[in-house]
């Protein structure tokens, strides 16, 4: 008996294999991988350094790493918030903290200060979290104080990641172990009108992390770029916790569990679903996807402008 396979059968088989592969990838990333690839952060080094650590995602990374037994170097701008965060972490997790006050919107001398402050510390984990976005979605030429914001954004989102990584990584290479986590944004993967410069700066973070992973994973260093969607933080302006916009605590618990499993991730399953849907729409109809995203961003812009006028 002869079994004939037509073109339609081949298409069904290929689609079936593709769907099965996608399902396996999701299960591995969010279920299987975290169960078998658990990272002992404390074994990578006594200290963890977190930038932009006094609010939101950065603060939760500091707390999660402290919960895993790491002493924490807190690097941020506000001395008052640094002291409060350090006291909170020391009291709750019984670990040591060290604070380094710097303003990443500046450049002169801040990296020399960080290097001097952490000299001699065994830093096994680095979280480059500090970042600056637009105050609200806006067309590039209409951004208030555009030149000042662009300078601040480039320094906080790009220069800080490259310079702090260069300070900390030599010790990791020498010891043959370490973890580097860089916080990107899903906006760097999806159409992002009215957030153009921010999305572009986060695209740099993605490529920087990818390249370092290729160059130094063989030295025993784990790299991860986390590209979240919306999270309830001061930076996003979102105040209400939802499934698609989780609290920073819920988001970081998910993201940190994926270290060692994937080097590029949204960090949170609903954000991966959103990313997949946006990519599917963009693949089918880029013009419609661009219109849809631009329309939603313009709605956010109009709301922000109305709120600003009332103040």
C-alpha cells in the first residue's frame, strides 16, 4: 500500500512541528528550566551590585538577591532613599549593605567613584537596572527639554551599562564565575513610536548583552537581558497591579528564576505572550500593527497632556 503525502499535508505537519516547538520552548523557559537550572547567586560571589536600586524593579532585585544570602552594594542617586533601602534590607535579610551615591545623568568622576568604592569586593552578581524614559509618550521633536533628556537618557541607559560592567566584570573573569543581568525593554523588540529614543537605547542593551554572552560565557559568566513590558513602578506611572502589569515584586520573582535558563527574556510569561502577539500582528500586517501601536500611544499622550494642563 502506497501512502501519498500532498502539499497540504506537508504544511499541516510543518505547522504542527512549529507549534509543538513553540510550546516546548515556553514550557522549558518558564517551567522546566527554572526547576533544573537554579543559580546559587551567593556561590558566584559574596556581593551583588544593583544600580537604580531604591525603587521598583531595581529595589526588588536587591531584595531578592539579599534573600538568597548576598551582601548588597546599592548604587543610586538619592542618599535618603539609599539609606532607607539599606536599613530595610539589613533588617529583613540580615546581610551587609554598602551604599554608593552617584547620579548617572552626570559623567565626570562617577565611575571612578564607583570603582574606588567597590575595589576589593567580591562581586558575583551585577544588575544594571538604572534607566531613564520619557515622562510620557511623545513625538521626538516635541519632547520638552529634548536635548537635556536625550543626554540624560544616553548616560543612564547606555553609558552606565557599559562602564559599570567594565568595572565589575574583570573580577568575574578572574574567578571564572559571575552573573550579569541587564534590564532592557520589550519596546526595543516591538514597534515603539512616541518612545523612539528610549526604545533605541534599550536595543543597545540587548545587543551589548548578546555580544558579552558570546565573548565571556566560556569564562563561566552567566548573562541575561531582561526586557519587560509594563510593570507597576514609578518609572512606568502604572499604579494598579494587573496580570499584564504586575508589581515589581511579582515581576522580579519570575525574572530572577530564569537566570541560567535563557539569556534573552521578557522575564514574565504574560509579557512573552504580549510580545508574541505583537510580533504575529507585525508579521501579518506591519502597516496595521504600526497604526495600532501609534494610535494607542497617541491616546496615552493626549491623556498626559490633559492631566498636565489641569495642574
